[in-house]
C-alpha cells in the first residue's frame, strides 16, 4: 500500500504569489469616523496592505483616515494614503498641499508611497488639461518629499483620457472586467499609456469580502511577491558619498588621497558624488573643507529626490609645501548622518622661501644682494629684476645651492630697480622672498677735460656715463664744485664755453643726470683758460688753377678765416674790357687754410687781374686780415704749353695724348676738362689756332712767391703767372 503523507495547513497568505490588500475610506465606518474593520482578522486572512483615503479636493479630509490607518498599522498591515482628486474644481498644487497636510504621518518611512486618485471629471476637462493637472500634482509631491507618488485610474482613463507623459508615475490600475477580475493572481489588465504589466497595484473588485469586515469592500493585489511589496514601503533618506566608483563611509579613518605633487604644480582635483539612496527628500548644506583645499564647484543640487545624485569638486592647493590633511564635511537631513565627514590628505613637495632679502650695496653698474637660505633641498636660487614699480620681472641670473649672495653686474645706473629671489630644486620653485628695491647711482662722467689756449672759447669734452640721459655743466673761479654756478644742461658729450672772459682761469665741473632725475657726484675740477687772440691773419699765398673744372683762384692764409669768407672777397677783372667776373662759390680747405673761389664756366680768353679784399676777412677772434693781395692770369683755350699762343707745339701735345679716355688735364691736351682727349679738344685747338694773348703792358709783381700753391706750374720768369 502506498504511504500517504499528511499535508499541514499553511497560512493563507503564503499560498499566493501576489499579496492581497484593500482600499478603504470613511464608507467602511459606522458613523464616518469610527473604524469598524478588525484589521487583525484581515491580516490573519491574508490582507497585507491597505490604501486609505486621507483627503479629497482642495481642503477636505477623510474623517476616518486617522482611525483606519492607525488600526491597520497596529495590525502590521502596510498602510498607504491616497487623495481623491477634483481636478475641475481646484488647482493641482493646492490639492497636493491638502494631501500632504492630511497624510504627512503616512508619507514617511515604512508607509507605502502616496497615491493620486484620478477618476473624477464632472466638468469635462480636456485630456491634455487632465494630464497636465496630474503631472503638476505628482511633481509637487515628488519635489517636496522626494518620493514618487502613484496614480490610480481605471483602464478607460489609462487608455482614452490620460496622455503618455503620466507614465513616469507608478500605476494603480482598476478593472472589474470578468476576464481579469476572476484571476487576480495572474491577470494583466490593460494599462493604456503605461507599458504592459508595469502596474504596481490592481483593484480587481469593489464587491470583495474579507475576514473582520461585513459588507462589500474594494480588493487589490500587488504586482509582485510579499518581499517585493515590503520593499515598496518608503525608505528613509540615505546619503551615499562616492569617490569615483568607491564608496566613502561617514566617519571613516582612511583618508582619500589627492596624491603627491610639486609646489606650484597644477592643483590635484577630485570630484565627489553625493546620492540619495533612500526615498525621502535628502537636503545638503554647509560644505566645509580643511586648510589646504578649496572648493572648485559646490553641490549642483542641495535637495535630492530618491535616486538623484549631485557632485562637488575640490582642489588641493599647491602654492605652499607640506602635507595637507583634514576632514571634508557637510550637513544632511539623514537622521543617521546629519554631519557627514571623511578625511582627505595630500602632499606638496615644497621648498622653503629664502628670507631677509636685502640690498647690501650698489654702484652705477652693480647691485649686491643678500638673503638667508632656509631650504635644504634647493639646487639654486633664481634672481629676478624689474625696472620701476610698473616694470615686468625677468630672471637675470642664479646662484648655486647654499649661497646667500648675488651681485647684479648688469644693473643700469640711475635706475630704480626691484629684486626678488626664490629657491629652485630642478623641478619646482619656492615662493618668492619679499621684494626689495634700490636706486642705483649715476656714474660721474669720465674723461672730463677743458682745453684752454683757444682764442675764442674753452672747449669741454667728456665720455658718456652709465645711467645718464643728460649732463649739467658748472663753472667757477675756484676749484670747488660747491662754489660753482650752473652753466648749461645738455645731452651732448661736449660744450664750448664762448662766454668765458679772456685771460681768466676757470674751473669746470660736470655731473650726469638720470631718467629719474637723480644726479651723479661732481667730477673733479678741470681748469681752462681762454687766451685772447690779438694777432690778425695774413696772406700765405695765391694761385690760379687751370686744370680743374671749374677753374679756380686759390688764396691761402695764416689761420682760419673760413667763417668770414664769401664770393665778394675777391674782385676778378678782364683787363681788355675792365669786365668783372664774379666767382660762383667759395670753399674752405681747412688742412691748408686755403680759400678756393670757383670761376664761371667758359670765361672769355684774355688777361685777368685778381684783387683780394681784406676788409671783410677776419679770424675767429674778429681780427681783420692785414694787407691785400693781387695776381694776374690769362685764359687761352688750346694753349697746352702755356706760351701765350696756339701753334703746332700745342697740336703735337694734343696729338700725343689723343684718344686717351681718362686722367688727362689741360696741359696734356684736355681743353674741355672732361679728363679725355678727343675730337672735342681738337675742335677747341683748331678754333683757336694761331691766336695769342700778349703779356699785359704793365704786369703786376707777385705778393707772395708760393709756387707750391700753383696748380698750373711753379712761378718762373714766365710773365703770365707773376703775382702783383
């Protein structure tokens, strides 16, 4: 005989995959306020949850809510509150606030999420308006408490009235059709704009019955097992903090590391994530960082709904060296972690800043610096300089490790210079030492001299000095700069004192002036004496130059008379007609103290007499030329051998050099004075062949026999070159 095992009776609620529940209101009371359901019996018979109306419209409360909810909760039935909406009678926000005011005690931890009951449309609002109203109501609940509310409606509303934007909210669907209500444990009623089988609760009948209550009652199932139903209950807000994917525990001892960097390197940065892993709204505030860290960006959001995240970003400062550590903390409304804190750390490899930077000395071309070395790891000290407070720093040099002095040998004189220094170890710099400044002196102008014994002045010269942009000259009659008086300011390197009184010894002093108006020390006194010139100039010689173009009359003097010369200082007369020839210009040859008077081109042949007029010719001391001078010359084109006639001898001279292209003069046949002997010169000779220029009947005697000055030929008995 086959043995039959006895099957023990199981609790009824364990026989069903989908837990059962009910939804009730004041209709399940005796007088609208007193609960008459025996929730303990209901629980024992398999009722796991109850959705209880708390309010309706913009101000009304369900008078039985408190007694029903408290009794159900006492029987360990999961409780949730719902609000019956009148969208055509008031605005969504007002009704949502009414709901939260009435049911706040059952919108917290352990309760089922709140529900919006959408089934009333007495005034025939449009589908779009109803949808907007439902979304506004649900969003206000969500943003206030952080929990997504459910929407209750029947399959007709889900399919034909509400639009798809409402499917962001979980669904409690109602459908009494026999095809579904008869099999609540497996039914999947139509959900319209919600994806199929995503509903949370299904109200399958309004005429159900339960233990502990006599009469019809709405019955529901949850779309999941008992564990899933219990997980549907509202959780407390729960703050979770992440470093990347890694979880950070509140109050943990292990520090989050920002790593190790060199001083003044790019700041290490970390972004931390804060997430609400509970259901209720999580509030964040008062982010505080330890010394050495700074906030790059604060919380993006300070109120987080369920599942929402925000971030904050922190930098570790690298401007100073050392270990940076401490706690990051912020405040939350998570009851277990009202002040969330965790340690952070990082290291900045730093160099100590040199201290006591000072200027220990300065000259017009150098500045000496000193400081105290407070670092043990530097490889050098870097020195920077700028000119003027508004200048730009640039590195000018460095010193080896462990040194504490530096001399700037490129310092400009007469300048306000600023210096700073910092340590360097090959990869990083310390902070700068405190800036110092100094004004460098101006160099006394070197090589200052006063040249005396000049007739008209005392000439002063000097060499440019470092830092000077101008110079001040002083003069006195004793060798003491303090007793001298200001004479002139100049940017030149020389000055002629033409106001000095003759035969008095003066003492001169000079100093340089900088661009910032500082002055150098005075030079040593330089003595100068202006000797008064009383000796007049005299003639030294004269000559006629035939071979130049233009032809010239040259007069030499005993000293410089250039400043007083002009073309009217000579009178040139053609004797045959007493015609006056005026020179076209006068040039001074300083090396020989010679005045060169240029004659006009193509002057007529004949005898000429030159008289030098002494009245207007003076030396620099204004002494007038003594005496006068005169000379005779003649012009005869073609007379190469200068015998006062043009004949075969002249032709032979021309023929000998004919065709020469350069280097020829009048006496070799170049009568046109173009340095070549050609047909032009032959034409000149031919047109004057047989002509003569006789010696004047009364030739003048030579004033000064100075044959070396005669460009044509030395003075000989030839009467046409005699000087009168």
